[in-house]
C-alpha cells in the first residue's frame, strides 16, 4: 500500500537494505529505529532524516554531506 506524502514526512528514518545472497532489496520509512534490529546480513543503511545523519552499521552515525555543485 502506498504511503501518503504526510506519512513519509512524519517518518524520521529511511532504511534501505539488500540481501547479498538473494539479490533482493528494498527500502522503508519508519519513525522508530533500534540498533538491536540492525541486520548486517542485509547490508542495511539507515538515514536519520531529521538530524541529517547516516549509519552503515546501526550504531555509528555520520553527517550527511551537502552537494556543493
């Protein structure tokens, strides 16, 4: 089911994932993220849209750089 623009705007996180074994991939919005739910087998990337941070391991957060072009 497609989410409305309002639903996506309220979600704090964008999570992307790819299963290396199957090639399956996807993404979802969520308002809640817990590092215990991070799955390294799925090569997850978590983007905190409120604080402009990204995590590649579910625990360490890095600033998202701005494109200066």
